[in-house]
C-alpha cells in the first residue's frame, strides 16, 4: 500500500491550518488570560508546522525558539505577575467594544490590501531574487531583512524594546509585602546616619579579652 505525497501534504496542511484557526479563536474568547496565552503557544506551534511543510525550516525553528521559547514564556510570567482583575475587565468590556471593533476593521482592511496587491492578479514574485539566494531560504530571508527592509526591522526592534520596558513598568507596583531597592534613598544616605563610632580605652578592651580567654 502506497501513499501519495501530495495527499499526505494536504492532510497535514489542513490539520495544522484547522488547529491554528481554532486556537486563534480561543485566544480571543478564553476567559482566563493564562489559558489565552497557552492557546497562543499552540497557534505558534501550528504555524511552525505550516512553515515546515512549505520548506522554510529556518522560519519554523525560529518561530518555536524565539516566540514560544522566549516571548510567550515572558508573556506568561508578566500575566501571572500582574494578577489581572478579570471581573473589572469584563465589566468594562462594553465600554471599549466600539474602539476594539474599529481597530479590528482597520486591521482587516490592511490585511486585505496586502493580500490583494500580493496574490490576486500576479503569477510571479513581487521581487525576484537571484538563483543562488532563492535556493536557500535562510540566505533569502537575511537579504530581505538586513538589506531591503533594514529600517523596518530596526523600527520593529525599537517597538519590542518599548514593549519590554512597559511590561517591566507595569509590574513595578508599590505593595506592602514587596521588597525593592530605592536607589535615590541609597545614594542620598549620609555616613553619620548609618554608622556610629564608639571610643573605648585600650586597657578595657584588653581586660575583656582576658576574661573571654578564662571562660
């Protein structure tokens, strides 16, 4: 009994794609933020499987190592440290629904424009790469990121840095049971406030030492 490679490819493709769609829906419908983050991890794994099927091994492994292994773990720690008030978020859900709907429409329109300009009515790549570059997906990706779109890549790095700083700032809340350093207070401390000099006679110190030896 033989299996057609195209049939096996189609089976895994639709399996990963269907599971990716279901996990993406659960990311926005899950009531618990930790569960939503775990569903997002599952979505990243499914997207990695799709990249592997498309023979983009570097993107597939980078998605697992970078996003699943680093970004999502950091996100889970931040969510658990923030201790989000779920009831408060549910209570204000209707108030932010119009703005969220507007942002969703804008994102859908942007993605539609990109898909229409990239795939509909075109049979060739938007930018043809040399044969020696197109044969290696890692080399082609590096050329696009660090040559053609280097400024956009740097802007994305700055945005991620701002997001990390914002996440750290959100976790620095003043609590009664938390212990943290106050750098300004440490710098402004005087030696006289922290240290007391006691004068003692040398013979008294010697007597105390002799008494200690006799014991």
